[in-house]
C-alpha cells in the first residue's frame, strides 16, 4: 500500500501516479489495491461529502456508496487521466444526488417536516450552535434547488466545495468572466431565497 | 449611492475575502455594506458558514472510526452482492459496449447474408444459362458426331473397299482364314460391301456355296450394306474348312459388280 491514510484529495502526500498504479491494479481485480485506495482517500471523501451534508454519518454513507460505485465502474476510468479527478467526479455525483433527493422531499413536504428529514443529531461542540448551523445548512441546501442549473453548478463547485474559480471555469468549459457573473447572480438569488425562507419561519 | 453597484463590489470583496487578499479597509467596507443590505448580509453569512472549516480541518474533524469503518462496510456489501448476484452471462449491465458491438455484428451478418444470397442467386441464374448452353452444345456435338460418323463410314467404306480389293488382286487364291484376317485389318464399322454388291454376292454365292453358307448369307441384313465386322462374324460362323480356298478373281468380280 503506497497511500498514507488521511492524505486528502487536495494533498500531495499521495501523488496521482501512485493512485493510478493502485487504480490500474484494482481495475485488474487486485483486492488489496482496492483496499489501499479506499484507505488512502476515504477521509478526504468523507470531508468532501460533509460540505454537502453537514452530517458525518450521511457523509460516511455517501462515501461508502462512492467506493461501491468505483468498484463497479472502475473499468470506465481512462488510465491516461487522473484517477483522483475521476474519483471526485463520481463522489460529487453521489453528493448531488443526495441534494436532489432533499429538494424532491422539500417539494413534496415543504416546511418543518422536510427539514426534519434532513436533520441529524450527531455533532461536536455547542449543541445549540451545532443545531443552528445544521438548520441553516439545510435551508441553504433546500434553496439551492431553486437556482438555475448553471448557477447551482457554479455555486456548488466554487462556494460549497471551495474550489478555485479559474479551475472551475476550466473544468466546466466556461469563460472566467462568465463564471464570475453566474456566481454573483447565484449568490444573490440564494441570499434572497434564504432571507425569504427565514422571514417565513 | 447606487445599491446595485455596492452589491457588485460586495461580491468582489467577498471573493477577495475568500482568497485571503481582502484588506482591512475592504473588510470594513464589506461589514458596513452588509449592515445596510440584508441580501448581502445573508451572502456574507453563507460565506462564513461554508468557509468555517478548511478541507484540512474537515479531514481532521472526521469522527473517530468513521474512516476506518468504510473498508469493512464496503467489503461486507460486496460479499452480500456477490452472494446475491444472478448469472450475469446475459446481463448487459456494466457491459454497455456489448450492445453496439452486437448490433454491429447483427448488421454485418445481415449484410453478409444479403450479399451471399444475392451472389447465390446470381450463380444459380448463371448455372441455368450455362446448363442450357451445355445442353445446346451437346445437341450440336451429337449432331456433328452423327454427321461425322456418317461421313467417316462412307470414307472408310471407300478406303476399305479399295484396300481389300487391292489386297485381293495380289493373290490368285485366298483361303477363308486369310480372307477373315484381311477383313480384320479393315475398321469393323467400315462398309465393305454396298447393298447392291451384297445382294449380288448373295445371289451368286447361293448357287455354288456349301449348304451352311446359304443359311448364313440369307440372314445377312443388307439394308445399308455389309460392314467389315459383320462379314468377319459371318465367316467365323460358317461351318467350313478354314483352309478352303476361293478364287480372288471371283471375289473381285463380285465386289466390282
């Protein structure tokens, strides 16, 4: 096993090439390489999913689902490209699916009931502050569903995942200025929606 | 002051804040604006909410045991799936490439079958034409052979007649055995006696020939002359002394009529 536990997606402790070697062996059916990949990247994936969920247990479940998807779909990965980028794309799709389910639940049962469905009780720190943070995050996730597809995509990648704007523009094939405009409009619409929601509560 | 412009500047300052490049003055402007604009205040709150922890912080904050529990969970789930997995030989999930490949193969097979069928039909048609041609050729060959055969017979008859007649002139007498031997050298199908000659011979021979000859001669079919082979058979069937001699002038006289 060449990875270091807790290295993280943004970290350089495990270089992409090492991951590629493991991923190629994993694709060829090597169970030990698969285990090494899981142990190497799991902590970063849980942290990534936590940005979406603000719930460690949900983040853990989403991460486990991601690894099962990786096991089933690793033959789709192009070894000439970054395994880490592919892994992150799979994981991001899983997290977005989770958000979409939340949006559907909210549309079907708007109000406290939907919020309750998103709520988790675990967490550290001040319980009241933690609860407040979670409720705010749940409202944030809920109103995300009201943005346009491009606004949501840009907001999720830049503000939720905390990625560099230029990198996101490159990844989405957008001009940098277009991305900034989309992001600013998205932020303002999101803020307006959150304000309306808070006033209604 | 135009609020929209302030809000745009606020967004730019928010990006600078996120990048860690916002000056103290900029931070003060940002706070001041957020106090007077509820939407930008909410944007600032969202920003603070989402940037409360860095990625490294979050990784460190993953609860104990969570990361370690993933692999056993994945392994257990895979074991369950393996035990429940149906016969996947015909399951195309995960083998999406098979569909276009199979479709292409079917198409290729259909095209190949069509080509083979077309070629087969063409060959069959050609075979029929060739069979007709061959039949016509065979008919033509048969006619040609028949005509050639007739001509050959006429020619051979002439040659044979002349040939054995010449041979007879070289001898005054010839035994029946020698006469038979002479006739064997002539092609069996060659006519050696015309109808008229044969009738003359039969008429004359019946006067002086032995009794056995008369019977044999009477059985000769002279409708289209006598062939060399027939005459040899007649000679061999005669119950006479093979060394009995015949005068060649008499035979020549008969032949020449």
